[in-house]
C-alpha cells in the first residue's frame, strides 16, 4: 500500500464546511479547535475557489523535524501522528507547519496553550486501538475499523478524497482528463506524467483522429 | 564471603554508573499498534477480518472506489 494522502479538488469544493462539521462531530473536538477548515481564495469574487485544509501528513514532516521532545511518529501508511503524553505544548510545530494544522486548545490543564491537537487521518494515536483513552485524546480510530477519514467520506461533492495515494491520484487524474482542463497547471507533469491530455503541446486523442 | 560481597558491591557501582540510551531521533513512550490489527470491536467495515493486513488494504481501496470515485460508480 502507498502512503495515505488527502487531495481536495478546488473545482468541486462548494465551501459547505461539511468536512469541518463531520470531523468535529466524529472526534468530539473541543471548542476553539478545528482540525480541518475550508479556505477560500478571492472570496466573493466570481470564480472564487475553496479548498479544505488539514494536516497533509507530509512525507518529510517539518513538525516532526522541529519537535524538541520527539512526540511525533509516522505509521507504516505514512500517517503523521503524535503522542499527547509526550507533547509539552511548546508550539514549535505550529510555526513549522505550512498548513497551520497544529491546533492548541485554550482550555485544559496547560492553560492558554494546551497540548497540540491535529488531524489524525482518523487513525487515533498511540493508545490501544478503539479504546476510550484513545477516543478522549485523539478521537475515533476509523482506519482501525477499516474505514476512511470521515471528512472525505462525508464530502457531498466528493471534492475531498482520502485514502491510498495511488488510488487517490488515479481518481483525481481521471477527473482532470474527463474534464479536459487542469492538466496545464504547474506541477502536473511531475505529479502525474507529462504526456497527458490537457498538457500544453499534447494532442487530445479525439483531435488526433480527425 | 568477602570476595562475593566485594563483587556484588562493584556490580552495584557499575550499574549506578550506567547511562540510559539517549539516541537522537529515537522516540520513547508508547508504541502504536498497526491499523490493520483492528479495534477488537464489532463496529468495523463489513466482511473484513480484523488483523488481516491484505484484506484491510483491499477494503480501503474498494471503499475509495465506491465511495469517492463517482466516475466508477455512475458509469
């Protein structure tokens, strides 16, 4: 299995915040903490685009690199998780993360800056899988139930896709090819291959027949 | 008797001088169980036997296809 990944299709996201609500409900995330949020570019302007953002479970995660107490670890599936019993709530991870994923609750034992909380890809934490302790600290462990993250499974337009990186890439590539646009964006070639429909200089199969 | 006492005392001193490993990058604390080991509860994806790694992977991939890929669902 490849690494677990999220992809948000900005052509489909309608800024409904269903993913945010589903996440908060599933994991009973405390008030003031948003493991996932929807970001809109050019809000109110025709053609505005929205994407749902959370921890991207980076392959070379900067939060892991800067953590002074090594509370982070990565599962075999590439999911970046952390141990709240080790976290000291210093906040270095939040400065290092380019997505603003680490969140700090304002209420709790540590006062204004509690222990870090972030998206777990619905994979819980180092407590026993499915235990009450795991739920209270990290939320539901859906991966251990053979399910995918609730945010993606609840997405009404299927803008947010989560799962095995190869499968997610195939689904997204297929959409872009069917849609006939999107493959011209910067980075597409290195991510999905340069000789595909929609890429500059590549003739679509229908055009080449005529 | 004296030799035994001395060797035990020396052993105790040596133990006291020992250090705990402090390797850079090594994470201490609890170790997480793999996801495919399951939760031990009944509320899991239907048809999957908990602990079956290959089954877990194929169930997740299938769930991606029928739940997230509307092209394969509709066409």
